[in-house]
């Protein structure tokens, strides 16, 4: 199972980006939870958004009302729509999937850089 994250880039404050996390070598239907984490320069990695197999979502307080996590089963992809971006959203964003094999394992994507700057 591999996760391929994409969609990062440079955006002005107030702008939008959509990140994608494509799952290959497996099915999104075997994902218990999928999440986007982020790590800003000099800071620890933190959870930004999470979606469960049942479709429930959870967000960090700092992104509530601005970010939306979703999944497309046909595309085997998890998305993070980011609106009203702020300078402090600048970070490397990583997708994560808790995946059911014989046991449950965590898989990580390679990270995609989001830079919010004027």
C-alpha cells in the first residue's frame, strides 16, 4: 500500500488549495481512518483533519470552518480542501491511513509543501 500526496504550492493569504492523497496497492474501503497531518518549520507534526470509514470527520480547532476533509471511493483518494488560508497554515502536509491488512498498520504519504505568503 502506498499513499501519494499532491496539490501543495504557493498561495496568497485568503486563497485556496486542494490536497489529494491517492491510495495505490490497496482499497480505500480497508482504511479505518484517513488523516492529514501538518508540520510547520520548527514545530511538531500535528493533526489537521481526520475522516473515519463511516464518514465522521474531526478537525483541529485552528482549521475548523476553513478546511474540509473528504474521500472519493471510486478514485481511491482522500482530499483536503483548504480555504481562507492563513500565513500560519504554511507547513508540509502529510496524509496518513490506518489500513486493515492482517493487522492494522499505519501508512504515510511523502508530504506536500503548502506555503501561504503574500
